[in-house]
C-alpha cells in the first residue's frame, strides 16, 4: 500500500483490507460506509469520483444526504469528543494527583480526630473525582 493510487484505482483487496482495519479499530463504525466516504473524499480532492467520473455542482446526491459522508462525520465527531475528554482528564489528573498525595501524607501525621476525619474525607472525594476522570476516557468505574 506504499504506492500512490487514485480513488478509482483502489482494488477490491485493498478496500477489504482497509474495511477490516477500520472494523478492528472502530468497532462501532460502519466500516464499509467509512471506506466509501474516505474514497469519495479523496476523489473529490483529486477532482474525480471514486469510479473515475468527474464531480461537479450537479454531480448527484448532496454529501449531507450520503450515508457514507454522514458516517464519516459521525466518526470524526466521536474522535473530537474523545480528544476533548482526554484533555479534560489530563487537566483534572495533574492537580488531583498532587492533592491526593498531600492529603494521604497528612493522614500519616498525628492530628486531632476532627482533622483526621476531614483529611480522610478529602482523600475519599479525591478518589471519587479520579474515578470520574478515568471514566472520561472510557475506563470502567
């Protein structure tokens, strides 16, 4: 697959390989529709349809009505949401880790019972936030 092909030159074996790869990496996606959408997108950049026809303003269905284009947009939105979740998770985890470490160190200090309970509550709440943060990236609770 290191060679350069136009959209119309993708062989059936290549399409099947890409479909299989997409199905493994994105099990919730419709791999066949994604391959079709990616080939159509590449063809549109190259100025031809996936079958070698030229595209134009009157070139058939609108992209917004095309199931393959809708599936591609859906998967791209999922990737964008996942990236946002990872960003939020990272922003939460850095200060949370420091907070939890400091609170756990305080638990080791000789404190009054009232203060020890407060520190224990801080540790408990920090662990709950850590679980929520973990779930943002698709982790189990």
